[in-house]
C-alpha cells in the first residue's frame, strides 16, 4: 500500500513538473509596484482579448491595507500579457473583490459594455463586523473593451443594507448588514429566457454582531434588469456561515450558486438553486462531490447539451489545505460532477496554500482557461486546457 501511494505521488509530481511551463505568470509578487497580488478574476471580451483583474497589495499580503484594483490584457489567448494598469487606487485604503462581466445585450451598445463591480473598505474585516468600519460597492464601465473606464458609481444603497450613519447619513438600514464582499471572480449575464439580459453578481454579507465560527455570514446576490441603471438584491441564503459565492445560469430560467462554507464544520461547497434567475433560493445543501478547505471557487456555464447547461467548477479540492486545484464538470446542471481535471498541486507540507483562489473563462468551444493563485500566493498564473 505504501509503495502504491509513493508511486501515485511521484507520477502526480511528474505530471505537474512537465506542465509547469504551461502556466503563464500574470501577476508576480514584488513586481510592478505591489508586494502581493491576490483575488483573481478573468473575462473574455467580444474581440477575443482576455482581461485579468486582481488586488494589488502594496505593502504586504494582508487582506486590509493599501490595496489597488489592477488589471492586464492578453491579445493572444493568454500566452503574453500587457504591463500592469491600476484601475482604482483608494489612497491608503482597500479596493478589491473585482467582479467583471460583459453586457452583450444592451441595444444602445451592441459592441458590448464591460462592467467591473468592486468593493472598498476602511477597516479590517473584524472591525467592520463590529460596525467600526464600512464596506461599499462600486461599479465602473468600459464602452471600448477595457481601453478606458468611466468614473466610479457608488451603488451601496441599492445592494447593501448597512446601519452606519457615521459613514453616510443614508446608511441607516435596520437589517444591519456589516461586512460585505462581491463574488469574487466573474459575474454573469443571463443570455436567454424570461430573465434575458439580467446581470447577476454573487455576493455575501455579515449581519449584526460577530458570532462564533462566522455564523452571522450569509450569501446573497444582486442583479440589474435595465443594463445597470438600477440594481436589486436577491434573497439571502439561510445557511449560517455561507460566504463567498459564484453563480452560473441554467436552463429554464434557473440559476445555480456555489458557496464557501465559512463556518468550516462541513468541508464541502454549498450549492443553492433558483427558479427565478437568482432572485430567490429554493434549495440549499452541502455537495459531497465538491470538497473544499474553506476557500473561494469558480463556477462557469459552458453551453447546453441535450437541453441542459454543462458546468465547470474550480476550487482547491482538498478539505484540509488550499491545495489540489481541480476543475470538475457536470452535464446535469450540478446534480453530479462526472469528470475531474487536475490543475495543480504540491506534496510539500511546508507549502500548505499551494493553490487558492481561481477564476474560469471559456476560450472557445473546447478550451478552458483558469487564472489562479499559486505557490503560497507568490504569483497568479494563467493556464489553458481542453475540457471536452
């Protein structure tokens, strides 16, 4: 048995070593003005270019501090990338959780409009949970596929329910939401059916005072049915500790969301289904086929086969460590995950966060791309692979 395990580890090591050159560095710690890069998101725009977004953490790796929202472009399917551009610099405070999406169905802009939703924060997460700080939600848009961007629009009062009048007199909602975060990763647009054109952003928030094991957290979403003129909140999940989430459209006006379980007692993804395009949720359960170490994941619709949406799901599929980044595929809209594609892993016990956050993009009918954190957050790399 020991020999068999050793051989398996050897061949796994050999596989990842041989394919290491296929992983293209996009954001590298210590380069281009930032100590660390985290929280990747990726999008393909209508001309085929890829836009990669991340948090550029100026002074260190902490989740709060001087954090800029940055991006790069690739015009050759991810083989090479432009120099870094800073989209949002919130002075010495935090701008992050990029959630991009392209509106392809706005009749006023048939060339497509790129939306980038993001969060700002003025204190550490725990202090915000104590209502000693505020997290806000913003959006910028590009009408030329990312060449230029609009001024930021604050949509906090539409999609958040804070009770923090010291930050803004309008923030007096009795629901008392506190910490708040977009997906992170790509947002989505529903392309057909009753909710055709809807922009949907998965998100999460905390409610009231901090509870043990983050039980005050709830996942939710927000959406626009008028091409960004206004936004509405979805229903929140009932699962205590439901946290970072990612969504994909399904057939028959339905939507699926995959959710991080911040409580951590069950090391599996939470799946939740909606029959009204993400406005309400009718089913929530732990999915044993999607083990998770309490981390972010990415969910992507790949197109329909036999009337059902084929789905790809990426996450660190190790219930204990942020390791073994894996893409799993479903041909029955998330009920079973029939195929696994290993992406990256390490057997080094000193590198317990080898692969963490990721985001998926469909490059063409047969090819997926994944932008992900690698080597204990030392770099964010891009990797392409066939999925068919």
